[in-house]
């Protein structure tokens, strides 16, 4: 059973706002840390590594946003009968 099956057959409880904020804050901290490493790589003459790190940071940022959006969407949808 995939995640989408589980989401449509299980009872949903709203996730506390503090949990959503925690997920968002943790993801943002990870993105900032990776971006900082990318800057350091640029400063030591490794722009190709910096470019790769920035791609990773962008992917993490997008994934975290998808999770937060998914939680919000699930919380606002009606429970299945």
C-alpha cells in the first residue's frame, strides 16, 4: 500500500502547528547550512562543488515545502467515510 492509499483510507488528525513550523524550520536550517558550505567552496576555488551543493539545497527546500503544503492540504480535506 503506497502513501496515497494510506492517506485516503486512514483517519486524519490535524498536525499541530508547532510540528509544521518545526519541519519548516529544520528544513530551512539545512538549506542555510548547505548554502554556507557552497559559499565556502566558492571562496576556495571550487565553484563546481558549490553549484552541486546549491542544487542539493534547492531540492531540500522544495521537498520541505512540498511536505508542509501536503500537511496543510491533508489537514484541510474532509475525513473519508
